[in-house]
C-alpha cells in the first residue's frame, strides 16, 4: 500500500446519513488492491480487497434492499 494520502470517494448514499463506505479508486491501478473505509471513521482502519471482491460487493449491494 502507498504511504501517500489516498484520494477517497464517498458512496453516493453517504449524504443520506446511512452507514456508508469510501474507496480510493486511483490506488487500484497503482497497487492492485481496493482500499475501503467507513466514511464516518476517516482515521479508522482501512480494508484492502482485490478488485474482483470489490466488484462482487458492489454488485451485491446494488441487487439487494439494504
């Protein structure tokens, strides 16, 4: 993982006050992993997953009534 600050992108649902995530898309091409964090805890832990896992998670979230 890079030591430089990440450029985080919020979920489109973050403005609704729900439990949302942020991810750093520019980091994926540089490192081969997708950094993910809780949008309400920007200084908290960062989960890194392979792009295929992130794609599956997004597809699941879009197909479910969460």
